[in-house]
C-alpha cells in the first residue's frame, strides 16, 4: 500500500482541487483543498516539516490518497465543504454547537405556513436561520403571525380546494389573527405579500416594512378607507415596538456578521454576532474541535466554510477577529451563493474592532464555561493532561511546586513556595523562606538555597516529591535549581523554568525554550502558578521591610530590648499601626508597662512633630 502511495505522489496533477487521505481500513481521515494539488499534498510527506503532534499523527495513518481536480479554487472550496460535511473525517475541524439552533421554515404552498424547526429537510420549503435566542424568537414569531395575519392551521389550501368550499373559517379569523384565505376572503398574492413583510422583519429590516405600511395608510386614507388604515396604523405601532426591542449598535444600516474565535489546546469557540440594519438580532456560538496545532487563520477559514454552508442569513459584510489567507475566494463563493456582494474584512481599529473585541471576550467566556463543564465530567483538568504531553512527563503533574525570589537592591531577600494540586492552589501548604548568608544581588544563589532547604526537609520527613518543580526564571534559575537537587543526590525530579519576559518554558539540557502555543491551557496554568509564587514572595518581602522599619525605630527607644521589641512587632506588625495606636493600645502589649507605653507614645509622636516641622522648614 505504501508503494502505491508513493506512486500516486509522483503523479499528482498541478491543478487546483480536493485531496482525500484514507487509512489502512479505507476510512477517510482528512479532506483538504489546494490551489496546486501536487505541491500541497507532497508537503505532508517532506522530512523537513516541523513535526507537530497532530500533523505527525495524521501522516502516520495515511495509507492512500485520492485527489479530485477542479476547474478552480472556488469549485475546490465548495467540493471540500460538501465532502467534509458528508464524511466527517477525524482530523478535520469538527464544528459543533452546544445546542441545535432553530431555523424558520416557510412551507412551499400557495398560502405558506411559517413555523420553527430544528431539523431542516429537503422538502422544497425555504429555511432561514440559524437563530440564536429562542426565548426572544418565539414571542416575536407569535406576535408577527398575528400582526401580519399568517395562518397557523395545517389545512391543504389550494385554489381548487378553496373554490370547492371544503373549509370553514376558524377562531383565528374571529379574533383578527387571520384573513381566512381558506374561504377565499384573501387572495394568494395579498397573502404572500405579507409573508414577504414577515421575512423582512425577521431579517432586521422592520423599518422598511414600516415605511411601506405608512405609504399604504396614506393611500387608504385618500380612498376614505379609514378602518383599514386604522388597522395598518396599529400594525405599525406593534412593529415599531418590536424593532426597538432589538439592541442598536450602529448608526449605519448595514447587515453584518461579526465573528471572533477563541482557541485553547484542541478546542475553540466561535462567536457570531448577527447585526441587521445596525441592530444586533442574535448571538450564536459553536464549539470547534480537533484544532491542535492548527493556525487560528486556518481554523477560522474552516469554520466560515462550514457555517455559511448551512446558514441562509448571509449578510453584506463579514467582520473577522482573525484574518484569513484568502478572503477574496470566500467572498466570491458567498456572493455567488446568496446573490449579492459579500465583503470580508478584519479591522484592527475603530468601532468595528472594538465590537470584534467584545465578540472575542464572549468567545473566551463561553469556551471557559465549556472547558469547566468538561473538567467536572472528567475530574482531571485538561491542562494537566496537556502539560504532561507537552513536557513528556512520565506521570500526570497532579502536584506542582513553584519557587520565586524577591529582594530590593540585595536587601531583605526572601523566597516563596506555592503548591498546586490537581491544578488548584493548596494554600495551606504555601511556605516562605528568609534567605540567609548571601551578600548582594544573586538570584541564582538564593534560588539554590531555597530549593536545597525545601528538599532537605522533604527527604528528612519522608514527604512526597512534587510531580513537577517550577522556578520563576530562565536558564540561569533553572540551572541553580538543578545544582541544588544534584547536591542532594536527586536526579530524577522533573524541573522547568518559566521566563517572564517572553513567557518561555525551559527544560534541563536544552538551551532553547519549548515551543508551546500561546493558546495552550498548559502554558496558562504555568503562568498562573508562577504569578501566584511571585505574589506570595512580594507580599512576604513587603512585610519584612515594614517590620525592619519598625525595628529600626524601636531600637532608638530606651528600655526596649529584644524581647519587648518582638512583642511589639507581633502585636502591631507595622510602624503605621504602632504610630496610630493610643497609650492604652500600647499598654495592652505583653511586657509593656504604663510608664514604658507613655515613653513609646511620646517618642513616636515627638518624631512625628519633628518630621512635620522639618517638612515645613
């Protein structure tokens, strides 16, 4: 089979088209399109490729390739999209919505019916959608049906059956929600004109319907048909109210879709804001799978192809948060498909860019909710699984310990240890270190001392070693950590460094940082652990500086020795609290007599007065 594959690779055409990869069992595992089939397909089998995880997994399973040449890129795009939807290959992006969004169905009948369905079928009906907010959509559809008098019955109305008098009017006619076409009280042309008005409103063009109704009112008033004009006036009032309930986001009456994509590991979330006539009428979101190692531009392109293959609401303008490689091709396909020009842009500034940022924040939020839901089901955080895969760890890093150093010009050097278990902070196990016997600014020596002290204690008390040791810093801090472990005879402890400037992850014996995507949940977890260690170290360092300030003042007060100084430090903690205390608060400190309390209070306030007079001078 492999020899047959090599022969096919040698005879690939130079034309555009679609390529299909199959495994040994003949199953379709990937479908793609290419501008030049020969060049694109052969790229998969070149040794110089970067060896990404999913790429290698795909190539290792390819046993056969099939190509379908086309006349151009547009035909290739359409064919690829149809084949992906039909075959659902394993390594293509899988587009899934968390729920089945409803479509509006307009039946193919002389007097069409209008209702919601979640499963469009090829029955000749027209389908519009998908729509996002069913809670708001149902009342709107109900109100519009009554307002524009669209029938709700399922009678098989035809010109012949109506002429034969087979039907009777129902209560819908009596309450003014239907004009009874079933008994020939309304013509087919008039009925279908209102169906068109109905669609205009649902597409966000209610203002156009209102203008048309106003013109009709004027014509009826001129003909002295005041009752019919009054009915239309009430319809205009209701339509205006419905239109105003939609959120206005733009003063420009343009139909557009604003689409942003958030990606983390192999999953992503695409959010679509549907804007019609400057009003936002809905928000859709889809979960995308099989994204590992795919560029965001590629993921966005495949999402657009799949989404607009089924969506009937193609606007004049599509705004993208991620620029795609060939927007002109997609624009041409959509323009031909929907019958009007479709422009595709990826704005970087202005109101449109700000709206895209809002869509992106929505996508991040929804993706986070999805991943939290998955984590609750699986119990093991996906970030830990991803971290194990990226760092090639032999065990899942359920327990991660992180270290950081904080100092100020070489003074008050401190170290911090934070512990994360199952991806969550275990704050009761946090530890702080006052670093001793190290002169000047030497972060490497400080890191070495702190880690030595930590692991000496772990060995002495026979405690569990962490599954992963993280140090805040690059190659220098990592080397110091390894020296500390080696000095204790510990050689199998997984250890990494995370450099803050470029968020690079370093591992022992590799001078280059690891190639971890910015969208990786593993990297985000490491960043949060590193930031927690840094915050814990800085907090301790500030506390020591405040205590040092208090000590230096207390040393100047007669009658205060080491024991009383420690008592005051433990009782007040900071110089500010001691200075704001009254004499009775100071007396409450163990070992402080009333006389000494008066002396301390007088000394501190004498200092304050002196500082105040110095400032005025």
